[in-house]
C-alpha cells in the first residue's frame, strides 16, 4: 500500500508495476492477492488513484520490478529484490530458511471440515491441471504437489497409467490420486532411514510398514481359538454309592469335533429307566448347544482414544 511519486512528487496515478523473474529482461513473474498464492494479480499491476501499490504476495526468493507511469515511461527498475514477509522474517535481509515454512508434501491437521487455501485434503480423490477434471482440485497451483507425489509414491494411481515422467503426465491432463487418510491415524514408517524397529510388522499391521503410504490395522477384531489364553473347563461330581436311575443321552460333539458325553454308557450299561449302584463320575465339557452356549464370536473394539479433524497436504 505504499504510494509512488513521480519526479515532481505527484502521485503516480495509474502507474504500472511490472513483476519480472530475477535475472531476466522481461520474463513475467506472478505475484498474488492471497497468502496461499492462488489468485494472481494481472501483470503489470495498475496503481490506484492515489498512486498506491496494492498488497502483493510472492513466492519466496528474488524478483525484478519495473515501474512506469500510465503512459509507459519508465520510472524505476530494480533486479534481485529479496521477497520479504512472514516466511522471510519480516523486513530484515538474508535468505529464506526453508526449514521454517511448510514445504510441498507436508501434512497438517486442521480443526475444520472444508477446503483450505494452499492445501488439499488427503481424501483419496484426485488432483490435476485445470483441464483434467480432477475431483479434489483441478488447478494450475497443484502442479508442484502432483509432481512431488508422482515421484514419492509409485503406488498412487494415475489415470490411464503412468507415463514417462510426472511432467509428461501433468501436461497430458492426467489425474493423480491423493493419499487416503479417511478414518486413519498417521504413524511413522518403521525404519525412516534406520533399520526397521519392528514396532509395526506385517503379521499384525497387515502391510509392510517400511513402505510409504502403506495402510493397515482395523477398528475391531474377532478372537480366534488360538488367540484365547490357555485354560481348562472341568467339573467332577462323586456320588457315594446309592441307587440311581439314569437315562442314556448318547453322544454329543465338542467344538473340536471329537465326541463327548459318552462316559455313562461306558461305565454302566442298561436301558432307559434302569438303576445301578456305585460311584459315577460325571464329566462336563464345552458342548455347543442351545442350553450351553460357549460364545457368539462377536468382534470387540480395538480403537485407541481418538479425536477427529481434517488432514491436509501442502500444495
């Protein structure tokens, strides 16, 4: 919003500010109306009725400018101007520290449900050029992310198959599928440049945990017999030698398929209603029937305490 003056100290009303790539004669360099660098200003930018320059946001680095009056007479030219601002530390000099800003491909969780300027949601939809028809974002500003993801994760699907390069697929207006973080918690690769720690293994995670983008785990689990703790169910009852009547019930199958409840017929023979005297040991086993259920095999929850937000990735 600074006011520009001519050599007579009059406001440079309707002046033109040309934004040029540093080190070139006249190659245009876009600057933007928003911090997400998605809404470019016309180039040149026209000063207002008071000769003021509108607010500009430019990518980090250097730039060249040329200022003229409304008739095109040059008033100022300057090359290799450092872009300064929040990512450059305010009005001081020096280069931009890339470790202090979000880089293309960075993850962020945001407490909201809509879109966010300069980012796209990791929802398994697609990105591509303005002509691609991508479902999450079809715009020129996703090119850097398109090319980064294309090279970082070969398992991310590209419509029509991968071509010779990321640049070629971008130029062909292909679609690239975003990482799918829906309903998933982020975890670190098991190796990350070191040997695998073995904290996530294919046996339990369900995928190879040293592959970028691998997804595994589940919110529920049904225990198998082998996962039960070792235990025994048995009850014995001694009858101290007086007369009983008994009824033969035949055999019943245990869960493992072997026969159970045959002990009476082996100890005493007879017919229904017959009586005998002696000590009988009755064995009770796990028999699956309507009056003696052993379980319903329903899943149980294995979800950690969780709060939900939206996961974004930087353009």
